[in-house]
C-alpha cells in the first residue's frame, strides 16, 4: 500500500513541478514544438495524408501589431487587464452552453497558451485543472507581451500551419511583420476552427467575422502591454 502511495505522490509531484520548470525555461527560450503539433503530425501520417508541419518562430517585434490586436479583439478582449481568467467571459460561455448544443469556450489567451504549449487538446476535468494551474504560473512568471509572443508563435492557424509567420506566409505570401489590418483580422477570424475555415479567400462567414473584428480593433485603440505591471 505504501508503495502505491509513494508512486502516486511522486507522480503528482512531477505533474506539478514539470510545468513550472517549463514556464521558467520558456520565459526566454522559443517553444520548438507543442503536443498538438506532434499529434497532428501522427494523425496525418496514420491517415496516409501528406505530412505538413510549418512552424517558424519569430520575436514579437516581427509580428504585426495588427495581428496582436486582432487576436485580442477576437479571442480575449480583456487580455491586458485580467490575471489569466476572465470570469465574466466564463459565465457568459456557461450560460450560452446551457441554452445551446453548440459549445462555446470562455478561455483566455493565457489559458489557450497554457493548453497549447504544455498540455493535450482532449476535453477533460484533469486537463482543465492542469490548464488552470499552468495559467497561474504563466501569468505570475511571464509578462503579457511574452504570453502574446508565445501564443502567436504556437497556435494552429491552418492544416499543419503553426504560428504567425507560417500562417502569414501560407495565407498571404508575406512575413508576419507586414500583415495589414484586414489580413490580420482574416487570420484571427479562423482561429476557433483553423482546420475548417480559410483566411484567404474567406467564406462569407469568415468575411463577416473579419469585419466584426476590424470594428473591434478600431474601438480598442493602440496596444499597451504596460497596462499590466511588468514581471
């Protein structure tokens, strides 16, 4: 019995310690790959499809401010002011999910970053608990600008397309630093389901969503990462 207890204790300890080590390392080191990238690669390979894995890390100074603002307006409008969790957004998502069969997420950019970089995509209470735990440490150790940098370099933006630079080259044949407001909004518009939607040319749904994001960008104003105290 004691052996089982020790095993469970050590397993739990490693589950808690390893993410902290990763958060500290990735405060400075570029994230080379994520669990989702590996999973997608083997999914393609197992289905005898062409394996596509495009991922080019670039510093945030080489990612258009238009794209940074577009994902904030699209995914998490309180990103610069919350501490990793937007309780109002979570409450709205919960109420919406009670009334509709279509599941709506309330995850912040910080939570999405925690999930994408450190965890697996499956929906479960264990993963959600770990996501909350890792998000806490990300917000504590990283600056908001670093969270955005890792987020925009790691998320899925098309079939085998990961990060802003690869997405910009794939959808618009230009570096991420050169994305216009319209192009940035188009990429942000597909993020809920990047394997289903396309940024260019957009479907009618993505075109309308893009226009909504552009309006939100105009209302939001300029980015100011110093709104949250530097860590």
